[in-house]
């Protein structure tokens, strides 16, 4: 009997959050977390659940401007070393946006291992901005090449990290942001004091910060004063900006 062929796994985009705009003028690709090494297929339901609240918020905020928000469903849960599968799927998703919507700006917004994927795939020609929330980053090893940063030149980059993150050391994202700052001035990093990896304690503030950044870099809306200050400040000040409690409830704009 002939051996049955193994089905080829493919990444895909989830359905757009909310009603998809008739004329799409920008796209946010949400990149969920993953594992350091795994050949398992991720659960679409769990992946969507991890970013659902943020996706809905961004869709509401940008729908009138033509913003479409999709979750990227990976082929595999694992990054898997040099294969960098999640980054490859993020780049595929940016290609798919171009195929579907044409020449529109793309923001890659990733959580955990998805944050690493967003940073790696940020060099795609359609990407104009990257958001990395509690990004999983490898421990620095003199025997291994450092995380790449040159691909982020010309992009606007936001990193958010809890100071009590138990899964990935926030100092690693600070050091990475400092390296990015050398090739790209448009980088800021916010620290969420006392919060842990999932950023549940200050979830509303984190989502408000991401909304403020995305609406500014995608559609030219005025950025909040804290984001403007963080982008303008030299390191380390702009890379250790504290996220104030209550951010988003009464934003003061210039």
C-alpha cells in the first residue's frame, strides 16, 4: 500500500477583528507567544485568546481609518533554533498582507516569543513599525551570534517589559533596545514596574500604550507626551521609561 503523504503545514491569517474596513489603509499583525523548541502545531483558540483583547481594542481605535487587525497562526509552536520558524511565519504574513491589500503599512505586534518574531521580521519592506511586548529573548552567549538589529533601521519600535518578568529577563530587552538605538533613533522602551510576564496587573495601561503608539505610527495621530519623550530621549532614559499607572485614562497631548 502506498505511503500516505504528510500534509504540508502552512501559516495563515485569522479573521480580522471586528468588521473589516472596506478600504484597508493599514494592517496590524498580532504574533502570539510560542515555545523555544517544539514541532507541535499551536492551538488557534489559545493563540487568539492571548491577543484577543488587544486586537479588539486596536480594531475599534483604527477601524474608521481603515485599520485591519489579524492574528498570525503559526505552522509550529517552536522557534527551533536557526530555523526561526515564528519569524518566517511573520514574514510570510507580511507578504500575505501585500497580496490581499496592496501597498499598505504593516505593524508587527508580538507577545513573548512573538515579540522576538516581530523584531526579526521587522525588516520586511511592508513593515513600518514593530511592537514587542515582554519579548522572549535568548540569554547572551559569546558562542552564539547576537540577535540581529540592522533590519529595524527605518522602523519605529516600541518595547514593553515588566520589571518582575519571571520568564524572560527584562535586562535582555533593554540591551537589545540599546543596540537597536545605535542603528535607529526611533526606538522607545517602557518598563512596567512590579508587573510580571503576562502584564496582567497593568493590562489596561499596556494596551493603551500600544494603541497610542500604533495609531500614531500608522495614521499620524499625535503621540502621547510620554511616548514622544521616550522616542526623543537619549539612552538609557528613553529605554527605561516607566509606564505610569492610569496611562490612557487622561492622555495629555501637545
